[in-house]
């Protein structure tokens, strides 16, 4: 991609409403654009990262046996009345009317829709277990939507739902889902605290949040360095857990954290409310046991920036970086232009993901933009480097730059 042609440019200053580092950097570097409070456009650079995170999540959901599908954003009111959540869900639903004055929710989550599917498609224990997921637009009617992508009113979420004939099968899947989630966060470069939490308005006796320690995080998590136990502060207070780890009696520390994902054991809450039953081996009709598992993609992207940045800009982990190489030509001499064009074309042809800064800007502007955007490797071509038939390569997370012979690179 030629930077001169890229839609969305770096900004000199962050939007004045931006407080979180991730909000400032993602806006300044040209990844996102705010349309209204809590509503964002992903510009091409930002969407590349979104897609990479999606694909990592997709591969781990496929590995769990999840089948990808897509449910509707518009959800009829009657389904939500069956579970009693039309009025009770928090934050409240975004509600819209069609031209016949019929009410619909813009889906914040899909338990009702998928339980309706399950009750019509799952008849027997032979149809179980079953799990399905989607990566789809969700709507949350938040009271406040500050913090950039950390708390938005519209966002893409991966939501997986699982259906089981018995508790044992559910528990095995639940354990695997936690391992799958841990892999996802590791693959995007993050360490998480797997923290016990209350089910809130989604429900469930056992739920775990995947919490990323960061000063900007709105959640407080108590955790044990010794054994890895973690619990959300609110839930710890409910359960009267003090400053000692209930698992190993070590001391509990606390941290602010960003909740980047959550898994819920739903039991039969939705299947009982909506009559989603199956006929078991013994010929008896039983409610299906369910779990649900969510990750907000934009929030995860913001959490990555909260963890990986410095004073100059973002430092993307390789697996989610928008490009692998940021190629910068310095100086307007014919030899530099010719050589950097050649490197760009050959690297791209080999399948390299290259952002080529081919603009007629000063070296200072180009190098500052490269640091702000945060591609893992910067390649500089200048008259000086060409004297040695080389490019100067610098890792975004390293200090020293190295001259490398072009012949060894292409
Ligand atoms: Zn412990």
C-alpha cells in the first residue's frame, strides 16, 4: 500500500475529547474516526487490524468446533419478552420501530435469537453438543461512551454459543473455551487475568472475565501472583473474599484492568424460559444446557494499544500489525526513488505486507509518522544507505538500527 494513496492520514493533534492513550493514538495515527459519541468508523489502516484480530479469533473458534454463521441485528420484541429481558437488560436496549409500529431491538447479544433457533432445530441428544459463533455488529445503549474504542455504542463482537445434553459435557467444553480464549489473547501479545465474576444481566453461576491489566481499565481485579487466582472486585465483595487468596492463602494484589472477553455458564436459564428442550437417551424431555462466550474486537484492539505504546506512538505486536514493513524513502534523488520503488514492488510481489511512504515529505515527518503508526519493522532507503547497497532496518520496539544489504533481503 502506498501511503500517498491511503485514505485517512495522521493528525498533528489528538481529538480534544480523547482521554485514553489508545483513543488518542488510534485517532492520531489514522486508524479510527469518531462519527458521534461512542460511534466510530474504522479507516482502512484500522480495519486491517480489526480483520487480523477477527481471523485469530476465528481460527481458535474453529479449533473449538464452533461453526460460523450470522444472525440478524434486528431482533423482534416478543423473543426478549419470553426471557423477561426486554425491560431488564443493562444497559437498556436500543429499540427501533418499523413502519407498522412494531418494535425491534438492535441486538446487544444473541441468547434469545439462538435459543429460538435451538428450540426449532435441536430435537434429540443426537443433535448435541453443538456450538456456533458469529463476528457481528452489536449495539449497547451506554450511558457514557468515553474512552474511544474501550466503550462504544456500536461494535463488532465475536459471540459463541454452546449447547449440551449434560453438565459434564458442558464443563469439558467450558474448560476448552477458556484455553481457546487464553490462546487468542496470547496470539495478540497479551497476558490476561482469568477472573471470576458475576453474570450480570447475561446470567450464569460461573462466569470468567479475561482481564488485561492497564491503568485506564474501569474494572478492579484482585489477583494472586503465586497461583494465578483472580476475581473481579465487585464479585469478591459479594463473596466476602478479603486480601487472602482462597486457593493458596497467599496475598491478593489488585490492579485496574480492561475486560476484553467473558465466558458464561448459562445453565438452563434461556432454554427453560424459551422451551428449548431435547429428548435424551432415556426418552425424557430435558432443557438444553448452554454457555456463551464473547470478545469485543474494537475493545481488544484498544487494549493492545494501551499495553503496547511509547511516547512516539503505537508498537503493534507482529500478529495484528497492519503491515509487516513500513518502507520509507528519504530524499528526492532519482536513485532513492528508483530503488525504493523496486524494493516495494519486489517485496509486495513476494507476498510481503508493505506500507510504502512514497510522499514528498521531510524525513522528520515521515519517521515520526512511522513511529506513530507502529508497524513492527521500518526500512529506510536514502542516498546514504544506497552507498552501501543497503537499507536501514529498525524494529519499532528496539533501539538500534542496522544496515542490511538489499541483495540479502529480496
Ligand atoms: Zn493463590
